[in-house]
C-alpha cells in the first residue's frame, strides 16, 4: 500500500458518471502529474480526497487508515490542497494568512521567517502582504495560494492547475519548489510541460478513466 490509496472510487453527478471504479496508489515522495481533457474528473478526484465530495462507492485510505467523517481531519492535517479557484478572500493578504493559520489544523505551523523566504522564491515583493487580495492579478493570487500551501507544514500536496497563469520562468520555479523535495508527495493537475518533464509518473485520465 502507498501513503495514499484510492480504491475503486465511483461518483455520478446529475446522472452522469464522472469517475467509475477508479483506483490509484501513491507512494510516499512520488511526484505525479494528472492530465486529461476538461471535465473528465481530475478536480473531482481531489475534492473526494479532501472530503468535499462523497463517493458513491469506493474507499480513500491515508497511511492504512480509511478516510471517513471521523478521520477526515487527520487527512486535512497532512494534505495541502490548492484549487483552481483563487477567489478565496477579500481584505489584506496578511489578514488572510492570519485567518488561515488560526484554524485548528494549521495553528501551530506558521513560520514567519519562512514566509519571506517563500515570498522571494515566488518572485513576489513583500509589500504584497499589505495589498487587497481581491485586487491582485490572477498570477499573484495563484502564488499567494501556493505560498499558503508551502507555509502549511504539510507533506502531501494536491495542486490543481496552480501554474496556469504564470509565465514559463515562474512555472519552472514552482515546479522545482514542489518536486525537488524528496520527502513531499505531490499530485499535480496541469497541462504545463514543466510538470510533465519533471514528474516521476504521469497519469492520463483520458485513458485511465475510460
């Protein structure tokens, strides 16, 4: 078994099958790229793992423990999820950081020194902390979301199209940040070649979910 095991997951929306008997075993430290056409179930898989959607059948297992309503918070303490939706807040970026790191799953991990290191690593200026998040560009919002994931102290990352609005140089920076940490387990949904060139495994949903 892997660190994360998805076993025979099926889910339907509005009478349409999105995932059917899908299984995936993820080893600790793997860097997996998930690709495939829009609407095929890639993002749905991430929402199922996080417990935001409930499968019609099948099981998700983290470290040999089935994930259910009693254990979902154990998973969320381990897994950082960055979705395609970057419109996650209003107000100053620094207030967003304070709010997120006040949550039960995060309140012991914020490292303020690390914060500035990540800001520079993502080619951001520290003055962004005092800007209104809702007024940032799409690329800036993506990088703030990534910054929050990197600050979380977690070791499993679900990244959904997190470099789509970045230029090529920034895409490579982000890929290197996540894929050059051997202790991190990373699942990334992306169409960007930078992920495909560096991933240890590529899963094409167009083939896997047929």
